[in-house]
C-alpha cells in the first residue's frame, strides 16, 4: 500500500503538511514528435507517485524514497543518480526563487520506473508542486510545467514537454491532445469500450543513463532535418530548428534529405552539446519521415477516438510502431511484446514513451483484455495492467 505520509512521519518524526499525487501516463500516439514542436496524444493513468512534504528550518532539501530507502540531502553533496537526480534538479530550478527555504520529502508510489510510463516526470512535477505549496511560490500550471521540464532537461535528456504537461493538466476519462508550436491543448474523451493494456518488455529503458545518448541523437537528427528543409523552403526553422516549421515540405524534398555526421548536424543546428551524445551517421530522411507521418497520425487518432472507431485507432497504433522501428526507437523485446499482444487479439499495439526498452500498450475490446494482458505478461514477467484514464496531479494540505 502506498503511504508516503507514514514514511514521512517515520523518517522525520512529524506529519507532512502537503501530500501530492502525481500520475504516470501512457502515450496513445504521437511518439518522438514533442521535441519537434508537433502534437502528441497521451493519457494520464491512475498509477503514480505520492510525495509527502513538510517545511524545514534547515535550508535545502532532505528526501527519502521507497525506491531504495536511502536519505538524500542537497546540503551534504549527495550522489546525483537515479531518483535523487530529478529531485535535486528540481531544487536547482526553483531554489533560487526561495532562498534560505528548506523542505523534507518522502516519496512512495506504484508506478514502475522502468521507462515509458513517465516515472521521472511524475516525480519532477510532484516535487515542483510540493515545493510550490510549502514555499508559497505561486507558480501557475504553466510555471509548474516549465520548471519540471527544465529540471528534467538538466538531469537527463533533451526531451519535449509532453509528459509534464499531461501529468499537470489531465482530466479523468480523457486523453490530452497537446500542441507545442504554438502551445495549446484539448481534452479528448476516451470511449469506455477502448481498453488499454500496458505491458513491460522486460528491458529497462534508462533515459537518465544509458539510453540518453540514443534519445539525444534522435533529437539532433530531427533538428538537422528541419534546418535543411527550412533552407530549401527559404524560411526560419526556429532555435533550435523544429520540424513543425517545415511540415509542408514535399515528399521529394523529404526523400532527398542527406545523412550526415553528428558534428555536421550540430554545426548546422547551433548545437547545444547534443553532438557529444550522437554516434555514427545520422539519417535525416528517416527522421523527417517518421516525425511528419506520426504527427498526421495524431490528428487521425483524435478523429478515431471521437468516432469511437477502435479499428481505425488500432491501425494507427500499428502504423506508429512500424514507423518507430525504422526511426530506431524500438527493440527486439518491444517488437516481441507488440506481436504477442496482436496475436492474442489486440486491435493495435505500439511501444509507448521513448522506447529503447520499457513499455508497450495494446488497444483491445473489453472481452479480449484478459487474454491480451496474459500474453503481454508472458513476455514482461507479470507486470502488465489495464491502464485507465486518470486525472492530473492533485494535492491536499494538512491544516495544523
Ligand atoms: P519517456 O519515455 O516517458 O521518458 C520521453 C520524453 C518525452 C517524449 C517521449 C517520446 C522526457 C521527460 N520524456 O518520454 O518528452 O519525447 O520520450 O515521445 O523527456
């Protein structure tokens, strides 16, 4: 049972004054599009992270998590690894506007931290909300999202803002279509007979660690593709360059995109050191083909949800996974998981989140959900679950 308040009381000897629930998410479709300024369609789930917090007289943060039960302190220069890296990155972001303030955090949860369900963003958003309340920082929802995004970019990868946005703004029973260029969002009702099963591939995707280089290479490649197309179209692709600015490029222009080294790509995009992560030759054509086709699938998926058309949604998910295989985000174990789900009767299945291991989702009828879940479990070792559309982060204050 999740009980961060009890952990807070045990470790720190007093009851918390704020308790935050920050959910995970599955992404229904729109993968590797957010950092290109293009839309996504994620759904918050009920599983998440709970943070119990209190203000402390001592400046800085002391935090404990049921992930490993170690105590992390921002004052005694503790290790920046695993969950602690995100907590300390949040303090780096918002600490300067709360000089001299201190807090104790106890962290618990039921969200697997194996990659793809947004455990890092649930933690980052939850910490921002807890500190915002404790220290009276009056951050707006946009301010909360912005602080969490900046913290995660400093701690891990050059990611987009999909996860922090849906975790902050989701509504129960709905997915969230998010646009980034310019920013906007709308809540999309998820029909009751669309059942989503989430299954684990058996391989962790450590984007704070080993998978960071693979992810950042894809970001750099998309920026270089945007820069080349923008030059041909005679326009500005933005800083950094984004494929959202060149979505009207012709199929011939996209097919003619070159391959180049990470150094060339970085020189062309005004690189923010991403090239240090990138290896080998970057294929600009496969990048633009995936990203621009995936953006079109997001709009089609929104229509399929609105029409209650499960078959159309399933086809879009399958097309998304096939495109992600070419893009370089899938793995053998994710492919096996997706195939097992389809063979068990799923209408569609795809990896969710960044890929490189982690989790996949399948869409099924209510009747087939158990069989699909069992098939996914047989690969991922018993962790599969039916994901239901939950609301965004919530918090409560304990009056003393
Ligand atoms: P996951 O796999 O949940 O870390 C990452 C990025 C998203 C998005 C997806 C791919 C972060 C925090 N998350 O998600 O912004 O780019 O990959 O669609 O950077």
